[in-house]
């Protein structure tokens, strides 16, 4: 599968098969995240890999009751250390860097026949308590991972003419 094919095939999976993710596949998707670029090569991301059923159910509750979070055989909790580093442009590094790493992970998962979903609807304080995440570490996203149950719906995306500006905004 080419990168372009992975981009075309990736979708937000909200229903997972009751099937474990093989260790080698999990290792490859985590390695893809590890290899992502980051501002100043700071590599502030940290990942808590959750496979225990009871813990996944607790994460479901922290994620506003979104059942698919606990249904997935793996939930990757993407965190960041060093949350105060700011790029010259004024943007915090950690949300961008973690997002880049997670998208590497999502595309690698697609190549492996696995599905993911970006989950930003969660209560950070609850997730931190469930996973014993220390003060000073931010929980940025939850990413369920597993074999999709069913097929994707067609994606609706804006056309290039609606999102691309050439040379200047106007």
C-alpha cells in the first residue's frame, strides 16, 4: 500500500471486531509514531497503550460514554511532556507534534488493516487518574485501535478549490 492509498483508505472507525491486535502490528504502528518529526526534535509525545478490558471501560466513561473507545482492543492514550515549549510563530509545540505522531500511527494502522479514530471528547482529569499520569503531563488525544467491523461511509471533503489559496489569501 502506498502512502497515498493509506491516506485515501483511512477513516474514523467507531465499531471494532472482537479480535486482538497482533504484537508485531502494534509494534509497527507505534514505531511509525516514534519516527514522526517534532519541533526542535523535542519528541515530547508519550503513549500509554491500554489493552485491559476494565481500564478500557473506564476510559469509555471518561470519553463521555463513547462505547467504541472501550470496544477497540487497544486504546492509545497520547500524552505530552514539556507542554510549555512555544515555536517562534507563537504556537505551542506539543499539540502539533502529538498530532503529527498520531497521524503517522493512523496511516501505519491503515496499512496493517487496522482502524483508528481521533478522540478529543474526554475528561483529561479522569483519564489521568485512571492511568496514573503525573502532574505536568498533558493528555492530548485518545486513539482506539483495532480491526474495523463494517465498511466506511463515503468521505465528504471540500474540493481543493475551496481550501487552497494561491500566492495570497484573496
